[in-house]
């Protein structure tokens, strides 16, 4: 019966939310790095994206092909 689930309707707390990167309570208003708490978290998130791209690219590397070919059935 409690409808205080939506953060925007909570009145006794300021408009804060946990940083998606580190969980630090972050203010939405006047935040140049939103949705992150800081430029650092923003950059880390971008870096995570970049490394994901590298992982995907690495799957085409000969190394994984060698693993598959070693197990010839
Ligand atoms: Zn953060």
C-alpha cells in the first residue's frame, strides 16, 4: 500500500540516486556528469565500453581458433 517507490515522488529526500558506476549518492541537478557522480566514473564507464569492444574483437583472434582446432573430433 506504500507508493513511495518512485524516487521522484519521495519528498523527504533530495533528488539523489546511486551513481550507476560506484553507487555513490549523486545529485541529479547541476550535475555535469550525470548520470554519473563524477567525471571519473563517466570516463571509467566509457573505458568499460571500449574494453568490451576489444573483448568482442579478440574473439576473432587466432588464439581461440587454435583452441577449437586442438579438439578435433
Ligand atoms: Zn560514481
